[in-house]
């Protein structure tokens, strides 16, 4: 992989994704600038795009090119593992989406992406110089937080299930997390609560901090051990939580 870094350094990640933004990102390893986001290509259709500084493009389809794949789809995040590897996140409002196809050729199904009959989000790793897709993670709905550590390992909030072609993380309102290696292969997973969501993640020195919310009712009682809690039990509404996970 050619990955290097200080494992004690703060992880590169998110504080919760803004799914309505177009952005430019600088690769800290070589200083190149990348652009990603989505375009309203028709009154009822949004399409993702990713522009690299090396002359290749992912997605950026017209309405005609998208054909009958009519689910709104956006590119909503971009991370760099090294000067040669990156990870892009996409999200679709339904399963009939161009995410199921090779980002370089909308007519070619790509096994790293797959498809599904519900809102989906994907993390797709690629070669920075050529744009070749290398590995993928699939999610149900909208994962809200993710980060990398100094070894290139990847942490993302959601619950875990299996997918025939790639790791599928999903479930409705499960405040969980999964760890994957630098090749997006799963290492471990867990769930903090059965009815809630993880909204932000931070990582430094082997300690992962996750912040989220828990719905009202008995599900909040499934929280793990509480240490000096300001509120020892469910408050009757939607409560917040902070979880500390010792990774190594």
C-alpha cells in the first residue's frame, strides 16, 4: 500500500457529513487539489462527480447517460490514504443508482459497488493516478461519521452485515461502528445501542471517541457501562451519548 504515518496522530475524519455540499479538497501528501459533489442534471435527478488533477473523472453523468437509474446520487466525501490512494464516499436516495456501475463507465456493472433496494452509501477506494477502483464498502442509509488512523485503517459508524461483493454496513438507526484495514477489509465491528445513531468520531493514540444519540424508551437501557454518568438512565426523550473505545 505504501502507507505511512504516526499512529498516535489525530485521525483524519468527519464531524458528521453535510450531504448538500460541493467541495474542493487538497491531498496533503502531494498538494494536488480535487473537486467532488453533485449536479442537478434534470429537475428530478442528481448525479455525482469527482474531478482528479490527473485528467480522469468519476461519474459526472448526464441524464441520458444515467438512463433508468433515477435515484438521486451524490459524492459527499473524499479522503486520502497516501499520494497514490484515495477514498470517495457517495450516497443515493434509493437503490436504483449509478453507484452500481463502474464510476468510469456507466454501462459497466462493478462488483465493488453492487446495488440494493434502499438508500445506499458507498466508500470506494481508488488509484489516484489512474482512477481505477480498488476496494469498496457498502452501507445502508447515511453513515454520518468516519475517520482514518495513522496506519490507514478506516473507522465508520453503522451496524454490520455481509454483502456478497463487499462489506455491507447497515440497519435502521443502529449506533454502531466498524473498523477496516487500509484495503477496506473488515477487522472488527460493534454496536453501542440498538436504536440510535453515531454522529461524530475522533481518533488519537489508540482511543476512538464516538458521539451520538439514543432514542426514547427501553432501547436506551442497552447502553454499555456508564462511568460517572450525569444522567444514569433514559431521560424520556432523545438523549446524547459519548462512547470511548480503546482500539489497541
